[in-house]
C-alpha cells in the first residue's frame, strides 16, 4: 500500500535535528536589480503565465518567498490555474544565475529542503548561485492534493504490508479503493494533473520568471526524473544539470518497486555486516544469520503487533518502514538503526516508532505536517500506466519474497493504490535521450538502496550528453554526503560545465 518515501529531504532534516544545528541567516540582499531577459515560448495560450512577475518577500529568516500561477491543464491553459510556491536564498557573492533544487519523492518539499541549503549544497555553490526551491504542483504549499485525513493516513501506514489471508487482502484492497476515492473527491479539479510532465512545464515557467535563459538544476532521486524530463522537453534551455541517485525512465512502477526491494535487501545485508564491527551492535551474528535476526523481529510483529504508549498498534508494516528509513543514510541512519533495534529486541519499539513518525511526517498530536504520503502515490499513478490487479499483486509478492525476504512483499503491495486511481495515466515509460543539451552529469552510488546504481548507469547511457560519476559507497545519493571527491567534481561542473566521464570516487560513506 505504501511507497517508500525516497526523498533525501528526510535525511537532511534528520541530520539537522540530530546534531542540534541552528541556521544562521543574514538579511536577504537587495533583489530589486533588473532581471536579464529569459527565453520565453510564444503562443499555446501560455503568454500570460510567462509574463508574471515574482514578488519576493522576506521569509524564514534570511530567505525570500514568492508564488506564481501555472495552468491546471496545459492542454487547456485557460481552464484554471494552480499556485506554485517558491523560496530562494540569494548568492553570498556575485550570482551566476539561479540553481533550482528538488529533493525527490515525488512529494518532497523543495521549500523545506532549501531552508537547509547550507547542508544541501556547498559554500562554493551558495556563493555563486541564488539557491531556489519550490514545491511541485500538488505538493506542500503548491495547491496540494488532498486525499486521506489524518486518521485514515495512520491506518494506511500501519496496514499489513504482507497480506497472507483473504481478510488482510480485502483490507488492502479496500484501503486502495478509499485512497483513490478520497483523492478524486477532495481534489476534483487537480488530481488528474499531477504528472511529471506538467510539473516539468511548471519548472520552465519558474525558470523564465527567475530571469534565467537556462535552467541550472540539482535534482536528487525523483528529482532526477523531473530534471531528465525537462531536458527532453526543453533541451535548448538546459544549463548545468546534476541528476543524483537517478531513476531509470524506462521502468514501470512494478520494475521500480522490484528494484527497490533488491536495493533495500542489499542495504540491510551491508548494514548487518557493518553493525557487528561496532560496540553498540545488538545483533549476535553477521551475514545471513544477522539479517534473519532483523527479519524475525518483523515476522513477530506481523503475528503480534505491539501496543505503544500512545495506544497505537505498532505493526510489521511500521517496523519495516522504520528499518527502511534508517537504511537511506549510513552516516546517521545506521547508528540510529543500531539503537532502535537494540531497544526493539528488548521489547521497546519507541525508537522505531519515532523513526516511522519522522519519515511519514506524523506529529505528536497525530496530525501529519504535509501531504507527502498522498502526493507520492498521486504522481506515480499518473506517470506510469501499469496497474496490477489484486491477484497479480499476490503473485508478485510471493515471487519477490524469494529474492528479497524482508522487503519483497511490502514493495509488491506498494503499488496497489494505482489500481484504483480514478484517472488514466498520462505518462509512459520510455528512454530519455534529450538531444541538443549540454553535458548532463548523472551521479550514482554503488550501494544506493532506493535508486539502485544500475538506474544511474541506464540514465547516463540514454542521455545524448550524459556523463556518469560514481560513488563507491552506501546510502541514497552522493553529492554533499561526505565525499570530498564527489563534491569537488560537482562544484567544478557547476562553475565550468566541464566534467570527465567514468570517474569513480571512493572516499564517501
């Protein structure tokens, strides 16, 4: 039922929270200087959207915020508008232009991500570029899609991720139907138009309103799909583009979920082997035996959910998500997982529950801070047409469990909501070649659990000017994650547009 929240945003927020960092911002510099002319398409009923002016106002102690309008339906731009929210941090030096960020998801807030700019991009980039973030259509502060209420979302997250009898299968199907129905009922004007192509066309309006002839882009995870799609639609408007932790655009939702099942299984094995070298490791063995200790904990939760102090049942699905969330990030997530597993083996699931709440945005009062749990399914269901039946999902879960015993069933069931989505998909899997662009830098991490390395290799090979940079390490995405080698190459690329193909860095996580 649930799609793993493949967003880097959570990792950076976790770093800030864990270390107790406090941002120090200066007042925004004067932003009243004239903007350079920007490439603006003519016709198609979009002239008015490209003629808007961004009215920036101070926000978030040192940032500037603005909103602009985009068509709900680009095929009929006069039929209504959605509002997109944006934020920027002006360059500390002389700006070469804007650098637009997207943390992934789909459903990740680029606004929140950008407020952590000093932990997202280097001093070099913040000196030379205005750092710009936005919430894509349907996300966060940008005419958000509204589906499940808080109580329904809590049930959605806790629902059995490995249904093994007809009652549990029926519950999964009923929740999938409810999800589709509520999205259509609560967001009737917009739920059909949250696809990536439409979001990408919004980005081009943002580029023009920023006054940039070319789009400089830093996209991570799903943000690589946004960036690659932009390059395919607007190759002559691409500037310096980094795609970090890439999605292979030729894959179906089923293939993407299967790849993630294998990726997280690999990550768990690597975590276990690393864990036993640490003094605080709660596992008694490495290799398959250690992995089985974690798996047995999840199996026991399936049979006997634990009642938390707040009265909630902590289920196998929640335990799985608690483990997965920490596997994204070796530097901070793996130590967190050692602690949380140690508590869980002693019957205390509060640590894993806190991780689940953090990664899903659940607050202490039971509300959810944003709509990312809704948006991720909404976008995926529109981007790809494959929609497995319940019977097909049962068969997939059985097969995937053989090769990914801890995550295969969970990921097989993660797409069932699309089977009841009340609008046809508008996207199809296809190669993205983007002829006519300058060099596009694709970065892949060899042991990335959420976007397997093979996906970055595939995207770099598809792009007509794709260049692959590799981090031989662990964790989701590579830039500004602890590798000096990666950071120096990326920063130089943004400043010069030059990068060698086929470099592998080994100094990261």
